[in-house]
C-alpha cells in the first residue's frame, strides 16, 4: 500500500517530498525558521463532549478554554493553505469529533486532498443511523475507538455516561459492511487505557478485539501534571509494568527514556489548531497557555512567527518549556507509553 506521504497527483507528491526534506533538515540543524509548512496537523472540530471522563479536562469541566465548533469555512482555508504539504490529519483533540455537524464533510474534504485522515472517538458515532455507510463513504483512513472495559460497569467507571453494548455492536456492523462492500477503510482500532479499575479486564478486551477483527492499542494512563490534583494516582494500575510513571521521593515522575537526550521534533513538523483557530505547539497544551497565533490570520504567519521560533529555540535549549516536562513523547516507542497488538498480516496504512 502507498505510504502516507505519497499522493496520486504527481505535483502534490513532489511538493510533499520537497516539503518533508526541508522540515527534516531544519530539525536536524536546529533552524528556528523552517522552510515549507507543517506536514502533520491536529485539528479540533470541537471541544464539546457527551461524556464526563474524570482525567480529561473537558469531561472534568476544568478546561480553561471556551467551548465551540470550528467553522467549515476556516477548515477549508486551512486545508487549502496546506495543500502540497499536509500528509496526515488528526481530527480530534479535547472533545468528541462526531458532535460536529459537518464532521463527515470535513473527512471527505481531506480525503479529496489525499490526506491520511484519522479520528479518535468515544463511540458516539455508533449511536447514529447510517454511521457505518457514512464512515465508509467518507474515505476515513483510521478510526480509533476508546474501549476501556469489557463490561459495562468497568467501562462506565471512567467513560462516565457511556454505553458499551452499542459501541461493540457498531464496531461489528462497520466491520461487516466493509466486508460486504469490499472495502478496507476505515481501519478500526480499539484503544484500551490501562487503569487500576480495569487492568483485570485486559485479557477479555484482547478477546473482544480478536472477535471483531481489529488491532488493539494498549495505552498507559496519563495523569497530566502529576504534581497537582490529589487522588489522581488512584487511577494507576497496580502492575508497575503497565505504568508510564516511577515512584520518586514520595511522588511520581515519568519513566526514564533510553538514556539519549530527547529533543522533540514536533515544532518542526506539526502543530495543533483548536476549534477557534488558536494554534498551539502540541496536544499537551490543553488550555492554550502556549498559543502561537491564530489560523484565521494564516498558518504561514504562525509557522515562522516570533512565538513559534522562540518555542523551537527553547525546546533545543538546556531549559525546555515547562509544558515539555509532563510530555510523554520521549516514551513514544517504549512499552511504558503503550503498544499496539495487530492481527497477522495487518497493514499499518
């Protein structure tokens, strides 16, 4: 299967190759001003949600940003501006993307531009009539479904307000419709966040994933800023091998990496655009404390604007931004962050 960065359109493919080369060289040399444009984007269709997950700032009601929905006009401008550069699009952040009234139009527009498009959902889409055929018709590449339990009681302990049975039924129907139509997309992936109350159901969730024929992403739970919020540690699993944190002087710190100094490459390759156009360096900036500008003013001005250049400089310094202290990106390829169990012969793309 064709790699994500490639496109059938020859001019678009060539522009992506050149853009990617410029970004890679800029990162390796530590340039603050980066030629080209971001090749990976996370767009937040909305930061509204229908569930009340305790560790999520949206679900817990602690998000300090206003609530709303991205206008389709802004979304169109962003994709037009990044055509020939953007390779991968993640249509989610701090909200449930399928609450957006035009989410299927957003997916379809990205796919027409040959952008690999992903969505992470709590399963709301499976409560809508026609969801299976709508998802297939949209051309969505990858659908990640949060499934943090094999029984309703365990599942709803964290996914407060959610119903497990309709989600499982919806996944099965989607897989069935793909077979009937001879389609392979969207690839469906179940995600299980391992916590203290659900770690005993990991074997059962593995059986569920095998039954519906999907990869299973096993993810360690993140506590955000572990120095705040008493009671957060209670969510950690008892099995230390399933934690991304280590005990340290009565508290918690992220597990050690591989001993090599980690220098994040995200400010040289990607950015996040929240529903109102606010641009932030990554998804760990939940509240927009490190706002770099606004997409309504054009992403080109943000990409090499003074704020992002300063952020790149700080990331490579001996005193990186405080935001980076709680980031688990350095563990991305480590079991401490999680792993994916795929069926034999499964294609990543």
